[in-house]
C-alpha cells in the first residue's frame, strides 16, 4: 500500500471568552508570532537557498475565537517538499516548546528558559496582548499531522493557557522589559470588576514597575493607598483614567486588576489589566442610593 502524504501543522487557538478581538492588536500579535517562527525556522535552515520560511495561514475565524494555522508554504501550493519535511517538523516542535516555556515561565516565575532574549520577551508580550485581562481568555497550541488524502488530523502535542496564566505572563513580561527580571518572591491574583479611587495620580504615561506617583484605593481589597501600575508606558487605559473629560480624583473606575502579593500574602500593588468603565461621583452616589 502506498504511503499516505502528510503535512505537519501548528494550530494556535485564540479564545477571548465572549469579547471580540481588536483588529490592530490582533495584527500586531500575528506579526510578532511570524517573527518568532521565522527566527526558529532560520536555525533549521529555512530562509536560505531555495527553502523559504514557512507561512502563517489564517484558516478560520469565529465570533470569539481565532484559529491560526502554520503550514509549510511549498506544501500548500503543491510543490514537493520531501527534502525539508524533517526540518519543518523539528522547527515546529522547537517553536511550540519555545512559546510554551516562555509563557509558562512568566506566568509562574519558575524555571526560566536559558538564553532568554529581550526581543523574544517583547514578541511574546505582543503575541498574548489581545487576550491579556479578558474574562474567559485561553490560548491553545497544538502540533498536528494533516493527512492530505483522508483529511484526518492527528494531534500529537497540545498545550493550553487560561486567563490567569495569560494575565500573569503579560504583566511579568512588561515588567521585565522595563525593569529587568521579576522578583520570584511575589505572587499574583486577578480580581475583576472592582472599584478604584485615585488617592493621587499624575497625568503622564503608565509605569510598569518601580517608583510611581500613582496611588489608588480599592476598598474591596485594602483601605490603604497602594501603587497602581500599568502593563506599558503608553497604556490607553492610563490616558483614559487621567486625561479624559472626567476629573480623575472625583471619579470611580471599574477595573480588572492583577494584585501583586508579598511573601505573606498581603496586597502590595495593583496592575490595571482593563478599564471597564468610569463612574463620576454623581453616578456612583445614585447607584449606592438605589442599592439601599
């Protein structure tokens, strides 16, 4: 019996819960992924001579999920690729492992990958940005073998990251890019739909880590003013909270946050993952009166 032709594929699933994905963030995410795949492919001989880099092919889009498929370009258009199939399979394996190790490290701050390049951290931070802070977010990585004649797919490697993994990884990646390797004595907890009041705030960009003049109070967590950070200096949420049409000091902000806990479990600082809405004092007072 003749041997069935097959093609190695990488399937990446973006699950954003019930929320839609922003096109600009998604475009940047896919571009970052392509850079990383080209980098891994180069170490396996792709992009040299007559062997091109594998291409990223978007195969399906759903309302709350995006599936991206990475396939060997020559195999897609039907040109024989027997001479490079083994290299392509090895590149896919290394690529999946590289993504997994980096995201896993930054989500729990354990087993730091060797030779971790700042450019890798930046690309992976951009890659997971569309999902960071979203309720129900998930990222799936699958390596599959596609049998062209039968149409069957066999999954031989599969990893999945949930919303907690992604939010923690995103925050820690941003902090490392700004301040260096994160402290491993800290832990993190995601809290959603909490009300923050500024104790004091500056109108400049967000601060990912270190010294900041932004202090906020979240009564549901602590009555003490704690440092308030943002994942990036150019955070849109920070601009909305301090440079919008509302007075930031007389406004309550409904947010999703990453709470940094010290070694005793006490809250140490907040990182804003997503601004849900802004409530001026008159709206907040009306809402509280209705509750009573």
